């Protein structure tokens, strides 16, 4: 079994989950409570990775972080190396690719918190941000956990984006899914079936636990995968 | 000018319904203002605007020297800074916090020792000390509403707003809650605005009463004044035409109650009164009062009150007769009956009321 690739996948999934927790919570909060009339545009953008082929998404990400783009040049100037075909570049892509899997459960959980609890908190003199930490977040915990687990599981299984952005550098960007693909290409069915079975069991376990945790957030989930 | 609550706002609803409410009431010495109106009249929206949870389209809201809202000057004070206590109809207790943490929620800025003392004081005041470690889902409706009151009062708000807080409670819990609320706001001297469509609640709890109907505040005044002298037909229709008089229970005997009212005695049927209730309001619907020229010898009505007619108002085929029989009593009779009995102002009559028609509301 390609333990190096498993380790890369695990690190990538975990890092993606953490970044999505930090980035996704404010986005989801905004989506749940904003009354901006053009909000649907942001919602559509967040949901895009659900329908776009990973190659299309990967292609655009590659262009935007490549050495010819302003972002790419900025990163290259700051870190001395570019983002494409690095673990960090892969992380950026994974975060974007798994964004809806975190943001949508977060947002569904936030908006299912009884509005009157929020108003009660405000009337008691507690600021909006403190209300979020003391009321909204604790009552959304299961939705937040669901979003984190889903983004972890989704990153674990990603393939197209990895190929486009990460390439296939052992120990850096070669993930378990890419490793399976390589094994099959090399007609090493033994290695491929072991790794596939592992991925299947891990994914199933994660999803089963998630379903058992929270059905109501799942019910508000607009897309399956 | 003392401390006044001034509300003069226009609020629009998506369906085209508009409220234009103007209201001014003194809050200097506490007291309960009842905001009364039929369901759907916009009472809740109005107190939400006072709390800062809704933004009116136009107008001003001021509390004492502070301007809370002024559309013309784009002033909108956040709900956090208005220092109001808000009690929701369905309690809105934080489900993930214990009763103690719920009460503590709004007083995080106090010093720990002061805070702990305040929590104990509130628990005691709302008779919930034994519930302190429970979660809201382990409470009955009445218990939860008591805790919600304690939570709203803990930060010592300058104004307490209550949105039909007793609507979901059964009758005994409701009477108990009313009494607790009254004694709490009196003890803390916190002026309160209570939204209700329940006349008994207005009578039991209110000092002042504002009637909201058809999108406007129709009348503001002492509760009994408003009930006795509705300013117009809309108010009369929404409060009901009824005589309400303070009374004292003299004797309870086999389910019948003797009341001391004005200079006379009334007999009523006992309903859901506590053993120690003495002060009540006697409510008599004008439709239930019969006018006789002389006492009928064998009538079933238990109350025959001699008096003098002080006024007769005509409303189509129906006439509203006020009889002074130690207290002002309204009766509705047909024009035909008035003519047959030759009733006129100053005439001596006897007002007959069945004991079952005298409805008692314990004073909170």
C-alpha cells in the first residue's frame, strides 16, 4: 500500500477542513443572515464546485495561481516559489473545490437557529458577534460538524483537481486517489484494490457517522453527490 | 417634562397594511401599560419596534431623554443599547443553557460576586430556585415563562416589554404569573408594556391601556376609564361593552361569592379563585343586565340593584343605558323596551343581573 500517498491525502483533507472551518463559517453566516438582494449570486458561486467538472475548476485555478496571474506573481514574490504543483497550491484548490460541502451545512444550521433566540440575546445587551459565539454556534454544532466531516471526506476522494493543480509528486501532491489511478495504469490491481477498499471503508464510515449525527441539516442539503 | 415613552411611528407591511401609531405615556413611576388590540392589529410589531427589533418606515421613538429612533435624522439605536427587557410569547429561552445560565446571560459585565447575587435574587423573585440547574426542555410552560421573566429582569432594564407572555398558559398558571409579574415590576419599579388581546389580563394587570385597532392607537388612558368610556365605536367593539368595577370579596359560601361593590352588594358564582384572593374586579357585560321599573317579585336573577339612570345613548335599535347603582353599570336594551318602560335620564329603576353573569377577575 502506498502509505506516503495516504499520508498526503490525510494531511490535505485535514488542512482543507481546518481552512474551511475558518473561511466557511463567516461566509455561511453571511449567507444565512444577509438580506442583500444579490445574495443569490454568491450562493450560486459557492455551489459551483458541485456541478463543474473538476478539470474545469482545476483549469481556472491553475490559471489564476500560475506565474502569469497577479495572484501567482504575488505569491511567488513572497514565498520564492509558485503555487502550482505544490502542497499549498493543492490546498488552495481543495478549499475551493470543497467549499459548498462546508458552507451549505454551516449555513443551513445557522439559519435554522430560531431567530427569536438571536433577538432575545440582542435585547439582553449582547453584541452581534458575541451572540454568534454564545447562541448561534453552539446551537449549530451538529451542522458545523457535518460540514467539517463532509469537506474532509470530499477532499479525501478528490481526483481531477489534484491532477490539474498538484500533478503527481510523491510525498508532496500524490494523493491516494492519484496513487490508485497509477496502480491501475501499471496493471498493479493488487495495490489498487487494497487502496480502493481502504478509501471505500473510510468514506463509508465517515458518512454513516455523519448521517447518524444529523438528519435535519442533511434534509436541507440541496444536492447529493 | 418627566420620563415619557413617546412612540409616533408609521410601519408598513408587505401586504399593504399600514400602522400609524402615536402614543405617549409617563414611565416615571413604573406601572404597566397594556397595549390592547385584536389579533393581527399590529401590537407585536409595535413593541418590536420599541425594542429595536423592527425598523419603522417613519417617525420617532423616544424613552425619557434618549431618542431611540428618528427616521428624519436617521437615528436608530441598536436593541443592545436600549436596555429593554423583552419577554417573548414562547419564552425563547436558550435551549443549550441551564435556567441559571439563561438568567445570567445578560449580566456578564457585572462583577462575578454581584452577578451571582443577582442570579439568586432573580431565581427567588420568579420562584424558580429549585429549577436552577434544569434545561429549558425540562420545564413546563409556566416555569419556562417565569424563567424568561427572570432573564429579562436580571439586567435591570429601564423598560420591560411583554408580548402576550401568558397566552400559552392554563388558567391557574396564568393567574400566578400575573401576580408574580405585578409584584416584580412594582418591586423593581420597572415600567412595562404588555401586549395582549385578553381583556381579563388588561383588567388584572394594567394601569394604563392603549387600544390599537385598525392600524391606529385609538385611545390611551387608565384601564377602567377606557373600558367604561370607549372613545369611539371601534374601541367599544374591540374592548367589548362591559362594566368593570373594583370589588372586595366578603364571603364565599357554597360556590357563591358575596362582593362589596361601591355602596352595594353583588352576588356572583365562584370561579378559580385562590383562597386568599380578596381584591377582584367584577365584570358585567351590558347584554346581561336587565332594567326593571320595580323589583320583580319572583325573578331568578340574584342581583336587584336600585339606581338612577345617568345617561342613555342610542346606537341604532340598541340603547346603552348607564345606571348609577353605587357604581356605574351599563345595560344594553332595545329602543322598544326603553319606550315601553318610559326610561329617561334621572328615572329610578332596578337593574337585574344573574349571579352567573358577574365575571370575576382577581387583581394581580
